[in-house]
């Protein structure tokens, strides 16, 4: 069984148990990663100003 298959199975089980599940993709695409992390942060209620700071920090880290 591959890593992605295993992760997907665990995510389905966690979701069925009532837990929040977030799938963050990363394939050499910083904008996609930033968008996925933004979606998670918004779902968790992160304040907008803090969210902007986090997105900037992630983007800066990915470009170093």
C-alpha cells in the first residue's frame, strides 16, 4: 500500500469518526500550497491579519 493510499484511508476513517480532515497538496507549486493552507486556516477560524502573515511567511520560506 502506498503512502497516499494509506493517508487517504486514514483521512476517511477520521472523517467518519467526526474529525475535521484537511488535504494539503504539494507538488512544487507554492501558490497551491499557500491556497490549501489558507483554506485550512480559514476553516479553523484564524484571524484574517494573522492569516496574511502566515501566507507571507510560507511563501518567503518556499522561495529561499
